[in-house]
């Protein structure tokens, strides 16, 4: 019975980590420097090659052949936590009540993007191809932090390939587009495994080290519409479908204590505090990345000023639960134990503007408000999300054949106070998370 409880505890910590890994999918909306400078309010303008991400119908109004290369540099949120966690204190006994102050490790994540479009002269058809990273994530806490039972290091490295076709109805100044999303993702994580002793209150015993590496390649689709009823007014609608990622990879468990040896079915008679044993297994899981729908309107009150407002819904309710299936016989008791997530759909509101300072220089600014999809019951140190306020500025330099766009964004996460510490599973925390993130974007567009 005790071994089963220990196995259940390990499974809970594995799934808790991987859940947030893919779920938040900390979605990166900053896929083009021009749009980023205007708070990503760009679905109705969509007037450079990054339209392939923001609204693919926009490429139907671009001239000739255009190539855009850029990247977003993300200074991973400098998250701070104050409160209690299941391992706050000196394990194995008396944990869960001592107050701690933890800081996530600082890191830099670079999300590159490539866009290429071509409009045919003889027919109102345009084609495009995009390569970008929509759901990257990186997070690290100290190996000795109070969160080590949930996460030490995690990285999600996705690449999305998007071939697109757009058609323009010139009589109506209307364009439609459709394309494929081919998503390849690499996932890795490391953490410590602990288990409580049901007979000893506020206890946590180290079992070993856990790791998981996996990949997935799956498909979705996207579509867009752009309409310009007046030269000074345009509307945009863009939709991106769910992508069902079927992850396959390997899991490993390194036992570092007699209890860990017992889990592997090994004798504990000759073990010591310095003994080690390792088991590996194939592992698979299915995670559904959310769909999204954005509606936008852009208005030019004067020749020099452009204003836009967008509203975007992301279907995070696709993240209902997470369940892993292990192939190895030593991992048999990990199977058939789904972890509920209960994420909720979320809305994002964006407003941005551009001022043409001169014929070749534009000044831009924007604001974005994101609502948080993670309920209090499942939030944790892997992605301590909350409602977010983002402020951006930027500048564009351009001529007939070339443009350079630069952007900066500061995102403030509203302080998130939670009370979901679970000593039976050694997850959650009682306290407050604080986060801020800085993003820098740059892109170059060449027109042929």
C-alpha cells in the first residue's frame, strides 16, 4: 500500500510539471516587430509579411515578393514567490509551514520568425510561407528551492511551419486566405521526486530524480479575412485551429533513497544514502493546443495616423486533463491516472497606433491586456500566470525596397495570491507570485 502511495505521488508530480509545460503554452503573440510595437493590434492592418501569423488574408494586398526575417528576445519572467510550499522547511519532517522567498533563475529565450510572400501579377492570388515559434517556454528554479518537487528545469521548443494561399476580390477590396500549421515540438523537464509518509504529518521523503524528453509533430489549420470598405477603414478576422500534439519520448527515474529503490522493485537491504539505481521507459501523452479567434478594426483618421483595436479569444478549455502512458513494467502503476486541469478560455484586448513622423520613419505604441486561463486550483511554479498588462513602443524605418522595425514590450503580471498547497501530493503553494518580463523585437523586410 505504501509503495502505491509513493508511486501515485511521483505520477502527480510528473503530470503537474508536464501539464503546465505544454498548457500555457506561454503563447508568444509577438511574432513581428511592427505588430509588437503596436501591442500586437495588427489583424486588420496585416500589411507586412508577418500577416501570415496575425491575419493571413493580409498577404493578398502585398506587392511583389517580400521576405521578412526577425526575432523576439524574451527575458524569461523574473518570478518571485513569498509564502509556504510543500517543501518549505527542512525535509523530511516539519515541512509545509515555514515561510520562504524564492526567485526563479534568470534566462533568455529567443523566438525567431521567417516570413516570405509572393503576389502574382496576372491573377489575384498570393502565396506565403512562415516559420515561427508560437508556444515556447523556459523556466528554471534552484535545485534546492521549495518547488524542486514540481520543477527544476523545463524547456519547450516548438517550430511551426505555415504554407498559405490567399485570394483577393478586387471589386470588393476583400481577401480570404487559408493555410496549414505543421507543428514540431521538443519537450524536456527535470525535477526531484518526493513522497509524504501518510503516518507522519508534514513529511516529505526524497525518492529520486525524474526526467522526461519527448517530441511531437502534428497538424492544424488557419484562415483569415481582410476587408477594406474604405481607404481609411479595414476589418480583419483570423482563426487558428487546435493542434493535437501526440507526444512520444522517454522517461527516466534515478532512485536516490531506499524508498526509491523499493519503487523499482529492488531490494533495499544493501542500500545507503549514496546508492543509486535507474529505470527508463517509453512514455506518451496527448495535449491539445488551443484554437484562437481574433477580430480587428483599423482606422486612419489622417494620412499620418493609424489606430487599431483587436479582441482575441484563445480556447484554453481544450486543456481539460493530462494523462501519461508508460511502456516500461517498472512504471506500470503510473498509468491510468489522469490529472484534471480545468483551464478556461481567455480573452486578450489589444490597442495600438502608428504615427508617420516622416515619409520614411514611423513611431508606434500599444497596450495589451491578457486575462489568465489558469484556475487557482492548478496554478504552480512552472507557469505562475495571472492577468497581464503589456506596454510597447517601437519605430520603423523604410523605403521602397527595405524596412527595419524595432520594438520593446514590458509585461507586468498582476500579483497572484494562491492557496492550493496540497501536502498529500506535495504540490501547490500558499502565497503570492510576482512576475515581470521584458521583450525586444527586431525584423528586416526586403521587397523585390
